C-alpha cells in the first residue's frame, strides 16, 4: 500500500514538472484606450448614421433595386458565404475531437501455422473439445465495437473548439464587411453614372451653342469682319467638343458594365433618372462616438474575433507540452466457426486500456508551433489596433471631405453662373466687333470646363456621403 502511494506521488510530481516545462514567451496586449473620445468638430452624441438600414439611407428606387439584386447574385459575396460554411464545419470537426470516437468492426479470414513452430505444434495437439481437433487452416470470424477517447484534462481540445467558434464568427463579420463595401461600391458607381449622363447632356448643349457661334463667325467672314482663321478655329472647337461625346459614352458603357458585374449579371442597360442628379442633397450625418466603430465596423469586429482566436491558439499550443490521457476500449465476439460466433462467454472478447503520454525529448515541432502561435497572436494585436486606427482615419477624412466639398460646390456654382452669363456677353460683343473671336472661344471653353467640374464636385459629394456611411460601419445590418 505504501509503495502504491509513493508511485502515485511520483506520478503527480512528474506531471507537475511537465506541466511547467513550456517555454516562456514575450507577448503583446492590445491597447483598448487607443480610440479618441470624439471626432474633430463633432458633438460626440450617441446618434449614429451607421444604424440606418441601407434601403432607408439610399432613397433612389433604381439604386435600391440594383443593390438588392447584387446582395443575391454577387459572386464575391456568395464565395464568402461558403467560407462561413467551411468555418462552421471546422467547429463540428473540433467538437468531434474531444468526444469519444465509437466504431463498428467486422473481419473474416483464415490462418495456417507451420507445424514445426511452437504455435503450430501447440495447435496440432490441442482439441477444441474431446475428440474435436483444431481446424486446419484455422478460420477466424469477428464482429465488435471499439471506442477511443482523448480525455481533455487540460482543456486543450475545448480551447481549439472555442478558437474555431471565434474564427467562424470572424468569417460572419467578414461577410458583413463584403456587404458594406459592395453596397458602397455600387452606390458610388451609380452616382458616377448619373454624373456622366449629366456631363454628356452638357456636352450636347455646348455643341449646339458652339455650332450657333460657328454660323455667326461664317456670316462675319462673309462680311469681311473676320478671317478664315477664325472660322477654322471655331470649327476645330466644335469638333473637339463633339469628340468628348464619344469619350463620355465609353465611360458610361464601362460604368454600366461595372455595376452589372457587381450585381452578378451580364451587361444590360441600367435604369436611372439622370435629371434627378442635380436635385440630390447631402444627408445629415450623425457620426456618434468613435468607440461605436468597435460595434458597427465589421472589419474591426472580425479583427477582434481573430485576436481572440489567436490567443486560444497559444493556449492550445502550450498545452501540447502537457501529458495526454487516451482511453481505448473494445468488445465483441470472435470464433473460428460462424455457429460459435455469438456463443457467450466462450466467444466473447473485450479490452480496456489507458495511456498517458508526454513529450520529453525532441520537442522541436511543438516548440515551433508554440512560437508561431505566439507570433501570430502578436500579429493579431497589431492588426486589431491598425484596423481601429484605419476606421477612425476613414471617418475623419470623409467628414472633412464633406465639409470642404460643400464649400467648393457653392463657389463652383457661382463660377458656372458667371461663365454662363459671360457666353451671352461675349457673343453680343463679338457681333458688335467689341470682342475678338478668341475671347468668345475661351469663354465657351471655360464655361464647359466649369460645368464639368461642378458635376464632378456633385459626384464627389455623393461619393463622400456613401463613403462616410461605409466608414461608420453602415450597410451590413
């Protein structure tokens, strides 16, 4: 009895020694106080535009229809959905590792031992029953069940399952991030398409204005008030403006095809109302507080979950240094003749065994895995902090962009109004010989460019409205 107790404590001491033999590593903890209290020039209240559903944030029915189609058909989004399914199956696999494995087995065969061997001689002189010799060759039939189970004494397998759960949730957030970016990309492309429609309309109207000016110049030439050079200059300007029509039409085609690609369908006409573009107004943006990015941004939540999974990976890798306990058992029937197969207890067989194993020598692979897990955990910390920083910067940039574009649009609107009026004035002065043809040409060119820039600024305003919604984490909910 004393010897048994001594062996018990020796075993406990050995396990305790092994338990503490994992290498000590330097690690890094994430900085949870990195997010500022509020955005620059913002009130910092709890209202947040990201909480608004995309179908309520974008009120254009044509745009909403395209987004709805894309959320069903977009290939990248569907690929991400399969990644979620893969991660879900990984959870099932990890769960199965710490549950007992039970299986059924059956076998049949025969065996002939050489007579001049110890086993052959023994079988030759052995009777199954008095007067009934051992068959030769000896058939063998067996049916039974077996089980094996690694007892999760350190929680290693449960930690592996928890890590798989975190990664599954991370893939779900990854899908939400894809949704957010997909909606934003479609909306930006849609507003670009409306802007191109308006630029094409501006070009068409400008061609008409320049054509009328060309007629006036030709009449002036007939009256010997201008030279052939003026006529050629005006003709070249008309041709140049007409060539812009085809450049814009090509951009319209490419933008339509881009939207159709995002919607997961082949090229087709995109239904829209170009006239409504100039009436689009900036929405009131409520940014909330920066800490809400941790809840609203799918990429931040995914990085946080990946960090949690990496920490569990370190625990799993560390516990590989500890002893493992495996239990195996089996029960069944075995006989040389099928008619005796289920005869009990003569044909009954069973077994039960427990094994404790621990790594002692040549643990390089376990150490390398442990070091790698720790390095990946440190990577996950920096990635988490970088993702939060990037989210904050994106919001700050878009807020500043919205403010600056609003001021820029007001000034460009005044510029367009002034240059549009100057076209009429230059034409009147040219007819009365108080302005030369170059002044008329430059005035028309400047007016065209200013109108293009006004439409471009309007498009940038709408893009900023889309991008701040995305940056705040809107779209996926």
